[in-house]
């Protein structure tokens, strides 16, 4: 088998992630440089006015006018270019965030489902939502702030050095003190506290999502105390980590704020200026530029300090985004092979979740069979699915049924053996070709927040409305769709609310429209009423001669339709054959049949008794009325 390697490439650096936007960053920086330099003009104009007005003799009106005009022009240029830089930066930030979300969505759509299995939905939601949004300061604000932090002080220093280099050094004392405190905010202990804070925030997001998703079960079975307890534990962990982080940073942050505060800067300049003036080394009028530009030296650095937490959060968010983008996708064949036909064969297939690194870290994923983590779920499966046949897989809970059917759409690769389609190992088939040939309907249905028509046409986006309607009719969901406010244009989650059975029928319509030669059904009609199930079964039967079908089934009607029934126990095939053959054998399948037949009969008796009670009650009410 020739396929790409699964070794993860090194995560892309920040520069590599942002390289496509280098031109936009250059525009932001140039505009900010011009605005920052022009912003010094009003301060220098005030200095020049002070010198002119304090000089002996009458002031030159023309010179004063020119200085005022120059200062006003500098202020206008600063406002225009700074606004333009900020606008371009925010537009650039929008493009970067859109690109990152698209790249993350594309990567998450290509990684093995087992990688997703060990991550909670809250963590992924935080990654695509909050983490991408956290990059905003890094893109929209940091370039301009960095330019101001370097250009303004350097230009100011150049000017002040021409006035008095000794007082210039004294003016720099607050800046040097603040810069000296920066390393204290980036010690290993501080970084570890910030990582713990992010992890605690992720646990809160995950616990909230899980609680909301399971609220119906929690309320029905009275487990609210336990569910709330998990949330409270996550909140308490977050509070402790937040307190540790703030306690470690508060002293350093306070010191930086004091050092860069205007009163401290003015105090340093006045003390140093008084010393130089009394010593005869500085004219009183020359103290004015230090009082004005001294604040200009510290303001950009103070702005960076105030945004330090945002920058650190952005840096950590970029790290998490890089890790996901570096996650290797499901291996694709270097030279894809085209299957010949749609015969499916499993040869000595073995599978264990422990064979996938880290999968045991989250056993809450619904794809795990009971007790599956840490052992082989499938052991030595040999099975052939001939075209035009239906193969039903039955067995007790935890026998490996769901795992088996998830190998066909290649949600997992077997840890031993191979799964073949048309004589070709699935690992040699390109994913696009595979999903053109294999469609699947699972019990746990997920519909997109899109129109009903788009949900049905998900696998065939170019399908016309007539084809969509035909598929919906075959899945017995057409009439229900017409009852929605906008029919097929109703959006799931907005003006379309579907029950579990209705959503499942939409999923079946999607598979029927895709018309793939291999169909995988995992209890696809579990939520359907008997009449709907019969209609769906008839729709599938109409095209069974051109399709290979594998179903997980518990209902006797579905098993009766199958050409082959496979009985699983503990990941092994213990019986196989037609329904008649297995019942005659009087083995495990026969016992399975008796149990489900008994349960069905008991349910029918109970339903009859309820109907009789209802009729009797109605008769009594009628007698009383008479």
C-alpha cells in the first residue's frame, strides 16, 4: 500500500501563517509610521511656540502663524493616517480570521474521526470561535502599536538628544524601569499559570456544552445535582487558576503602570531638569520639550503594556490553532486506485481503539462500544457483501456492531487486516471517490443549519429541486416538509424544528439522493413509526439490486429483509446465514430472535390494553352523558 505518511509536520509558525498577508501588514505599518511621525508635529509646535514666546523681545507673528499651521497640519495628517492604518488593520484582521476558520474547518473535516473523538465539542467550539477571535489584537492592533512604540520614542530621542543628552538619559529612566519588568511577566511560572488558565476556560466551555446537550436526560432522571456539580468543579478550577495568574502578575503590572504613569515621568523630568538648570547646563525654555516629549516616550510603551495580556492570549491561541493545522489528515493514497464494482470484503479485520494514540483519553464518544477502550473491539472478521444484497449485523450491546460499520466509510482504519471495495483496499481509494461510492445513515443524525433542501442535497449539491423532492418522498418526509413555514427553504434550527424521527428521514433522503452503490445504515429507522419504516424499507428495496447494503438492525422486520444475517459477540462472528437457516440452527441468533419477538409481542399487548382502556373509558363517558 502506498500512501502518504501520518507523521505530523512541524506546526507552522506565526510568520508562516500570516505570510499571505504580508502586503496588507506593510500598508498598515507604512501608514502608521507616517501618522506616528506626524503626531510629533503638534508637540514640537508647542515647544517652538514656548521658546518664541519666552524669548526676549516681541514675538514674530508670521513665525507663530507658521508654527501653528505646521502643528495643525501634523495633527490632521496623524488623524487621517492613523485612522487609515486602523481601518486597513481591521479589514486585514477580518480576512485573516475568515481564512483561519476556513482552514480549521477544512482540517477538522479531514482528520480521522478518532482524533475528534478524544476532544470534547466545547474545546473545538472554543478553538474555532474564541481562539480565532483572540487573534484580533495581534492582527488589528499590535502592528500599529509596535510601530508607535518604536518610531515615536526614536524620533523623540533624536530630537531631545540635540537639546541635552544628559537630561534625555534621565527622561528614559521610567521607560527603562518598565522594560526591565517585562521579563518577570514571562517566567516559566507565569507562562504555566497562563496555560492552566486557558485549560480551565476550556473545561468550563466543555462542561456547559455537555450540560446543555444532556439537559433533557438530566431533568428526566434527576441528575441535576451531579451535572451542576461538574460545572461547579470546572468553575472552581477556573477561579483558582485565575487567582494564581492575577496574583503572580499584579505586582509586576502595578510596577509597570507606576513607572510609565505621567506623574512619575514628569517627576523624573522635573528633578533632572531642575538639576541641569540650577547647574547652568540647560536654559529654562529647553525644559519644555522634555516635559512634552517625555510623555510621548512612555505612552506607546504603556499602550503595549496594557495590551500585554491580550497579546499573550493571542500568542497562546495561535499556538493551539497551529497545532490543529499541523494535525495530519486521514492518510490519502499517493496514487489512488479506482475500485472495480462495489463488492465489499473484510479480510481478517481486527480493530482496537487503543491502537490509536490518545483515543483512550476520551471514552465518552458515542462511537465507542461498551468497554471498548483498551481492548480489541473486532477480532478476525471475515465477511463478504455481494452487490445487490442486504447484510444485517446483529448482536448484543458492546459486540462491535457500530465499530464494524464505521470501517466502511473509513471513519477508522483497521489495526490489522483490510477492508476492500471493488477489490481495492480502502486505504488505496481516494476519499472523494470513496464517498461517491459509500453513503451512510447513522442513528445519531446531525443536520446543518441550512435549508432542508440543502441538507438533503448535501452529497449532491448540484441536484435540482425535483430530485430533492423525489428523495424526500421516498423517505416519507415530503409531506412534513411542506408543513414547515417555507417548505424546502425552511432553515434547520431557525424556522424548521424536526423530531428525531423526522431528522432521521431527512438523513435517509440524503442517502437516497446520493444514490451511492454502497449504503451503510446504523439503526437508520430507529426513531421512525412502523408505517414510516415500512415506506423507507420499500424505497430501499426498489433499488436494492444495484446496491450493496450493510445495516445494523434490531427490528425483526429489517432482519427478515436481509439476504445474510451476521451475529456478533465480543467482536467475533459467531453465526451467519439467512434468517431461516439461523432460526433452524437454534443457536444464539435464535435466542436473540425469541427475545426481540417476545418484547415486540409484549409491546403489542400493552398497546392493545391501553387502547382497550381508552375505549372503555370513552364508553363510560358516553353512558354518563346519556
